[in-house]
C-alpha cells in the first residue's frame, strides 16, 4: 500500500492556466491540455502501486480552478481510491469556514490546502486564522506549500521561518503539512519539524534522485521521521516520483512511515 499525499485531477481550466508556463518549460511535451476522465488518474496510480490519493481542490482569488464539488464527485465515485482535500476563498473568511466544515462533515474530506504563493499571503496572515481554528475543531490538517514557487508567482510567502513558525507556535494542536519539501529553505523546514511535534513534510514535486541530501539523511537516520510521499500528479506522476526509491536505502520502518504510516497519522485514515 502507498498513499500519495498530494494529487490533483486536472480540469481543462486549471491545466491551461498561464501561471504554469514555467512548469511546461521544465517538462515539454508531457502535458495534456484537455480534460481527462478520472479513470486516467486512477490508471497512473495503478502503474505506481498507489492505493489511495489525497485529491485536492484549488481555489484562487479569481475563484475555483478545481472545485470542491468536483473533488467530492470523484471521491464518491471511487471511495476506496480518493480522499478529498478542500480549498476555500481566503478573502471571505466566514464563508470559507462554513465551506470547510460542510466538506468535512458531509463529504468526508480530510484536510484543507491553501497555497500561499497563489494568494500572495503567507500563512501567518490574519485571513488564515479562522481556518486554523476550524481545522483544530474538525481535527484535520492544514496542508500548504513550502519553498520556492514553481509557477509564475513570488516565492517569499512559502518561506517556513518566520511565517509557518508563528503558526505552529500559536496553534500547537494544528497538524501542519508542508508540501514540496521547502527548497531553498529546507534547513528552516527541517528545523520546524524537529521543533514542533505536529509539523510534517511531503515530497510532492520531487523525484527521488532530486531529494536533497539533508532530507535523505534525516529520513535514513530516523525510523519515526515525519516525511510523507507525495507526487503532485499530473505535473509529476507518482510512478516517476517513486522511481529509484530503493537507492535511498531506507530501513523498513522508515520506508513504511514514508509511504503509508505518516499519511495515516496526519490525515487520520483507517
């Protein structure tokens, strides 16, 4: 069993967005700019041996790019393969809290994801705080992006210290998952993992051979590390992101935590 902590099923509007032009330059010829059936994502999961995908919605200042309704529809169609992760409108905090609550209580979503670079707002901004309180009440994690922004947006909102450091300090009950590792501030992100018991990292958007040595050493040296596998499908399919995993030489406890156990802990999956 493998759990993928960061996946999207692309809508045509989302995949064609000009902010992803930088990613297209990194991977020319790898893009389908038309909508695909959800079964195409399941096929990618099967090829990689991924049993469950945390499927996320996207909400931008301009509105939904992948709506919570779409994600809920996919989760209802394939309840054994997908778990929903909500996204909400930061500019409308009361509506955002109500939407998050509805998705968790009625649609079974297991987390909230907000991308700081998408909003130009670091996670210690006041607009996030009602959502952090609701995440604690609902006992779900806050998922975000750390490190530089691959899309054509400013990277500073993704810097772990001081922004995420303040959140972890002020919300000790909040489980925080920082996706995309945290480069070029990986040292800052690892320091937060070691400082706070509820802070985690996922490896989405990175293939194994690109893991920084500092991260690989931390995983090898700690059987109870707090790193989750993530792919960032469809930008990076899970099969590509898992290729070469044996070369990391993780012990069995560390490998199991990476592929399964930590995701079960963070998202409280059965």
